[in-house]
C-alpha cells in the first residue's frame, strides 16, 4: 500500500489509518501469544500470569528457577536427549533420499511424474492422526504382502528408536522434495553437460557442480525436515514408547496432566531455536535467489 | 526416403529412443530408493489401516467349527441354536481357551453387544469343568487301549480310522497341534483330552466304526447346550448368536456402520438409538469448526496479505518476519501459550479484570458490554443455525459458545469450542497468509488505479477488479487451512475440553483407551477420504508442484 497521497479525501484518510490499526491488531494477535511467554517464563512464582512484583519490574519477581528445573530434571533432560538423537538421524535419511529423488524428478523425461510426486508429498497432506494410526498398526506387526498371503516379519518397530526415526523421516520427506525441486527449477542443466563435456564423471559432476548450487535448497529442506521431527508429537506418541519420549511429548503430557511453569521455560528456549532457524532459512533463501540470478525479494 | 544414421551406424531414431530410455531409467533409478522408502514407511501403514477397517477374521479364526455349523441356524427363529452348534462351540472354546484367544474375541464382539466379553471370559473358565469327562472314563473303562497315547497316535495316522471317524480325527489333529504349540509336549505321549473323547462318543453313538469295538449304549448323553447354559444363561439368548453370526464373515462393513451411528442388525444397517449417536455429530462439528477456523483465517489473513503485497519490499520483509515467526515456532509452544493465556486465571482474564477496575474501564464498560452483546447475538445466530442442521441429522450434542459463563468479568475461553477456534486460527493463520500473499504479489496495483481513473469508487475497484484476481489465493489458502484443521489432534486435545474436540481425538481415544482398533481405522478411513477429496481439489486449483514453504 503506497503512502497516502496529498489529495486523499477525509474518508480515505480515515480508512487508511483504520486499516493500519486493523493490521496492527492482527499482527499483535499473531505475535503477542509467543512474546508473552518469554517474560512469564522468568516468573518467580508458580503462576501463569504476571504477578504484581513483575508488573512493577521488581527484581524479586523474576527468577530463572524454571530454567534450572529444566536443566536439572531428569525427565526433561531425557526428553531433550531423545529429541536430539531422533531428529538428526531422521533428517539425514530424508535429506539424502529426498535430494536424490528430487534430482531424478527434475529430469525432463520422467514417466508417471505426477503420480510419483503425489505419493511423495502425501505424508504432508494426510492428517498426522491417520499416519500415526496406520504406523501404529503396521509397525507393531510389519509384514510383506504377496499375492499368496502375507509374510510376517519377525520383529516389531513400535516402541523402538528406529521405528520413530523411520516414521519421522517419512514425515520430513515432502519438505525436502518441495524445497529441492523448487531450487532445481532454476538450475541450468547445461552446466552438468558442460562438466561432462570436460571429462567429469556423474559423481564428480554431482558433488562439484550441482550440489554447491542447490545446497541452499537442500539445507532449508533439511531444516524443515529437522523441525518437523523435532516438533512432532502425534506419531511419536503412538509409535514410540516411554524410552523414546521426546521434548514435545513431555510438553504434551505436561500440558494435559499437571501444567508446570517449566513448560514456559522450555517454550522460551524453543522460541529462541525457531528464531535462529528462521534467520538461517531466510538467509539461505536470499542466497539461493542470488545464485540463481533472481532479484532478491 | 533416406534413413538418417547416427555416428555408430544405427538409425538415428532408434539411437534417440535408446538415449531417451536410458535417461528415463536413470531418473527412475534416482527416485526408486525414496519411493520404496515411502512405500514401506508410509503407504503400507495407510493401506494396513484401510485393510483393518473391514478386516474381521478373528471370529472365524477363533471359532471355525462354530461358524461353519452356525450356517444352518435360522436367526429369525427366536431360539438359540441346537446341540450341534454347541458341540462345535465346545471344541472351539477349549482350543481358544488354551491359545488364550477367547478373551480377544470376547472384547471384539463386546463392541457390538455389551456383555459378550464377560460371557466369553466366564465360559473360558467353565469349559474345562464340563461333565464330558464321563465320556473319557466310560470309553477308557470299555477298552484300555483308549487310554494309551501311542495307540491313539497310531490310529490317527491310519487312513481307514480317519475315514471312519472324521470328526474325531479333526479334533485330535487340533488337539495335537495345540499340545505341541502351547504345552510343548509330544502328542504321542499324552492321553487326548475330554473333547476328543466327546467327538469319539458322538460319532460312535451315531453308528461309526471305532478301531476297537466299543459298547457305549449305557453312557448317557451330556447336553453341551445345558452345560453352556449352566455357565451362563446368555448362551441361550438368540441375540448373542445373532451377533456371532453377523460378524462371522472375514470382512465386515460393521466398523463403517458404527462410525456413522448405525449398527449391523439382522436385516442390514439399523440406526442406533439416539443416546448412542455421536459420530455424525462429531463429523459435522469437526467440519463446522474447521469451516469457522477457515473463515477466521480469511478474515484476518486477507488484510495482512494485502498489506504485505503492497508495501515497499524492505518494510514488507520486516513485517513478514511477524508472520514467519509463528510459522516456525513449535506447535506445542503456541498451544501452551494459548493454554496459559486463555485460562480462567490467565493473562487475558487478568487484563480484563484490571481493565474493569480502572476509571476508563468503568467509563467504557457500557461500550464493551455492548460489543460483547453484539458478539453474543452473532454467536447465538450461528448456534441456532447449527442446531437446526443438527436437528435434521438427529444429533443431540449442540454447539454452544459459553462466552460469558463467569459473568463479564472472567470469560470461559478454554476447554470449549471458543478455545479451540482461537488457538487454531492463530496456528493456521500463516498457512492462509502465505499463499494469499504469493497470489497478491502477482496482481499489479495499477489495475486498481486504472479502475479508479475510469470512475470506479474505491469499493467497486476493489470488489470488481482486485478481489476476483485474488480468489485463487483465497481458494488455495482455504483448502490448505481446512485440510490441516480437520485432522488436528494436539490443539483440540489440550484446549478443547469435551465440547471442542475433533474426530481425530475420537480416533486417538479408540486406539489408546477403548482399544477398538477397527472402529478407529474406519473413522480414519472416512477422514482420509475427505482429506483426499480436498487434496484432489487443491491439486486441480493450485497444483501440488506449486506448494511453497515460507514465502
């Protein structure tokens, strides 16, 4: 919306400013709930609201005891460790497989391209509760369907580390596919031909020519996959057991059973993490646009 | 026509085709690992869920003989089946009790008729104490050869004996398999159990030729029908047998009927009594609440997208962060924020109380109450429309928004539908703003100026020129928000209380609490079909290739 012209009528002026106020209120609605968490997490009392001491900015009203609780409680530390053990491995799986497939999908002649794309994107579209239900059934008793009947596999995946990793990797794949294919749209295929022309084999071409150019897309896809796994609670609730309790799971049970202010401290830490991720993704996006010769923003 | 040849002497056309084929193959080879991975880790689980929503092998697997003989029973007769069926049930029950599968079957059939679970558990305990040991004693007294395990094994390996005593051979085989599997004993070293002697007795009294002649004329028949009736009178209830008969096929649509508040009666689908109807209401409520969330997102997202699309790039990028930060923040963080804010003693209610205590609060109170009353009237209209729709569907659970339960001082904002709608609108708003923004970016603002210079008012220029061009963005955003919201589980579970939950919460309940997995699978399948329909629409309107993430 361009600035108000000098010849605007009173009605236009009123509308111009009230529109800004409305937008301001909506932005407030978007951001305030997240921001309000941060000061509340430094509450010295076990309340979920601002105490009179906090409102008068009395230092006695603030403390870091909820953070101390987070860093000393074995439950929370176990949950944090589990999250950090599951998310990177799931991310690695989805990024490595997803990047290869995205390169395959971006070639000019791919049979059944639409159908394959639809299958690969489906984990993002299918509601999590349905994925969780299906995975709970199938992972607890995996089998190979054959025309002659099913062959039951002699192991179970529910309640195991690899079961959760597998499930999370599947959920992260659509994000990798989407970001990497979007990056590959601007990729000049003649560069690979030029490399091949100069004697590079396909592997060298991939790592020395293609990979550096699509790296921003791969990394931001990886970040999406990471945050999907790190933030995921429904599937892990069904597929995992107490040994795989992740940070969101611990928060979920905390919120459902007895809500403790430690959750606010954890939430603040997670907000900080997402701010960092947001900055990284934005920088990558701009870098990718610059590399591809598109104008920034 | 001259044939154009490639460098290696092949026809150019064939050579090109070969190159193309190689290219296709290479592309497929790159995609294959991921495709297999997704098929195994994601598509097969979904297929398994679809399968489970109709699968019903448990009845025929646990009670194979009963199901076979029950074919001859007329369910219209109003009588429990006769002795034959109870004999078959006796064999099946003894085996099922040993395999410990009878309780599973009991809980499966209990979903269809309450009380069957305890009936099966009771009968499992009672079936070992039946009076059929009189047969065993009588037969072994008549000829000691029948007390010799090795002799039994030898007979049962002999084809002429098997042909003369088919039922005994069948029960002996089942017994032997069971002995090997559950007790890890050798059948040739164990005397068969009472039920094998029961089948021998029944066949001999009917005139079959035993391997060693037996005179059983003095041994009275033990009615298994009476034995079962002694354990539990319910076995003589024809309705129990009707349930067994209706659920005896390997596949059933019973779970689907249950998920639309019907049940499988003798003459097909029947409507459940009104006080047991929950699912259709829940589906409609999920739809209406997702619709309200979608509407709220359009209302709040449209101005923001407009502002972002038409501001200078630097300012727009800065404001975009305010949209992207919630998008990147953990779902649990946002839900806990709302849980904290909306509480009875939470920040919003505390602010309201404080506001009422200030002088301008007192002064503006009438205004505030007026506004709240307008909101309340608006909500009442929605409630009325909802209840009319609900009345048509025959549901009993009305939508209500208890804004002002605690008076105007403290609002009940959590553990009801208000809580779910507020929190989910906040969570899904970025999914509306981002597609809207990317569409609005492509609409030249000069069209508006052109319209105005041709004499259109501000409103006409917007409504007739700008708005129609932004409709694809609204469509994309609406479908995205709707798809995401009808499958939501976490937020309704935490802030929705009992009235603000969705169909997903019911699915989760059936998986983890009531353990009625088939019903959970059927509800999931219905939800999946709805979502897939919307996905197809989204693909038609936007194209899945055009899904963008984070601006």
